């Protein structure tokens, strides 16, 4: 494999591609023949959702930004596919590498495969089995037309094997998101909000909610937030608000002295807050992996997860989306009874190295 085209489109993609790019650059500097291009599909475009990640994680400017933007699932998918097809036709490559489970991941895999370009998927094989989530559809479609599968867990290998994937194409390498976390841990820095609110280590929680199923219906979101506030006793809750959630929150008009709504944070500031927090409340998948590695309790407001090892090994618990469940887990946390957890196999900071070594061999 001499030339790889990497695709990134939305916030959780950026921390997954950064260490792979750095490893390719390192190999090139050693004189090994491998090169890359970077395509930003433009699915996320705000500085706080995209630009700041490129800067902080030292990701080079993309070769192209497809500026696909927002829209319905079909519009977004179509825009990405049209832009990527045009790019790929005039920019030859040996392999397209996609990461994660966002719309860009699926859209670009389909385009590449139809142009007879091989595709590798980083974070392949994980399954929530919940088809109501767009990410699950993206995972299923991407993995059904991929050539090479880089996985974060043995469960993912098992899922791929049982769907008929040839075992020689599956590589259990670990988690590139954790490479980024470990590479940047000593650069995390305090956001202004920390001093402004006089926060104290382990005496506040941080919350993120953006799944359509939690935030698109006013009543559902309001009940969840009300219960989180009521059951968290006197602990401040810092809530960096995703653009999708912001629109609905405005309509609900939630206002409570312990709930601090702030803009999305940069990577280094967000993880500073997580690392020093008492706990995280989230419906994100990636954050459950990061809290597991940092040993921070995580309450997941979802009914399922595609990352079971964050529960069986890590610090994550599946609270569910029923507000009635929240109190039990909050009490467990506030009475100091949360489990300790340990770190899943291969989440050691060397995943990108393993991936690039394999790419060179292919
Ligand atoms: C996407 C991913 C999700 C990921 C999340 C992280 C899919 C299907 N979903 O969801 O897996 O966890 O990103 O953030 O790919 N918007 C802005 N500025 C931006 C981007 C979006 O204001 O830079 C607004 C738009 O109004 C848009 C909405 O946010 O309609 C949602 O964006 P979209 O990319 O559709 O999905 P996310 O909810 O961000």
C-alpha cells in the first residue's frame, strides 16, 4: 500500500485519524514508501466542532474539504457521496481508510468500493444492534463492503466473523482514540469556565447529550435533565451543548443554578474537565472509552452500547433512557460505591503504529 486516502467528517473522527496520520508521517521520515491524502467531508464545519480539533491535534490541512454540511440523513449522505466520487476519480489512491460510524464513514466507503478502490475501516465490527440509531446503519453498511477491518475489541472480531468476514482480513489492533488521549494527556488545560465557576477537583460532573433519541423531543429531554438535576444533590453539572441539542434547549428554556450550559469545548479543555470530574453523564460512545481509560465514572443515558467492554471492564454503566433509573446510579456514585474498572486489552497508545505497520504490509 503506497498511498492511503483518509476520510474524516465529524467531530469524533478527528481524534481517530490524528495518530494514524502522525504515524504515516513518521514512517515516511524513516524513508518508508507510504503517503496519504486527507479528505474532510465537511459534515461538521463549526470551528468548535472541527477547526479547533485540527489545530490542537496537529492534523494537517485537508487536501480537500467537500463542504457537504448538514441536512437530512439522505441529503447529507448524497452530498458527501457526490463530492467524494468527484475527488476520488481524479485523485488515484491504493486504499480509502474510514474511521468510526458517522455518515461520512458509510458514504465514502460506498463511493470507494464502487470505484473499485479497496476500503479499510478503523473501529470495525462494533454493534449496538439498535437500528434506530443512524450510526448502527452506518456501521452495518460500512462493514458489509469493506476489505480490511481494524478492531478495538475481540467482541468486534466475533461480530465480524459471525457475519461471514474472512478472519485474515480482521486485525485486532486496539483503539486509536486512546492513542490520541494518551498522546495529549500532558497537554490538557483548564478552560476558563473552571475558574469562573470556582470548580473543584472531583466536585462537579460533566454532561453531554446529543443523540436524536434523547434530544429531539422536548419532553424527553426536559424529563431527563430535570431528573439529573434533582438526583445530583448539590453537585454542579457542566453541560457543553452540541448544536443539535442547543436548538431544542432554547425552546424548553431550562434554567437551574447548578446546571451550567456552555458552548462545545476544544479537545484539550474538554478532557481536562473530564479528567478532574467526579463523573460524566453522556449519550456518546467515544466518551465512555475515554472515561474508562481515565478511570472516571460514566453514566450512559442509552439503552444499549456498541462498546460493551466499557461496562464489563471499564467504569461505564448503562443507566438507560428512562429518567426513573437515574437516581439509583447517582446514589451509587455519590455514596462512593462506583466500581473501579481497568483498561481493555490493546488500548495502550500503540494502535496507530500497529495499523500503519499492517497497511505497509498489505
Ligand atoms: C454526528 C454523528 C454522531 C456523532 C456526532 C458528534 C452521524 C449520523 N452522526 O451527529 O455519530 O456522535 O456527530 O458530534 O454522522 N451542526 C452545526 N455545526 C456543525 C455541525 C452540525 O451547527 O459543525 C448542527 C446542524 O444544524 C445539524 C446538527 O447540528 O443539523 C446535527 O449535525 P449532524 O452532522 O447531522 O449530526 P450530529 O448530531 O452532529
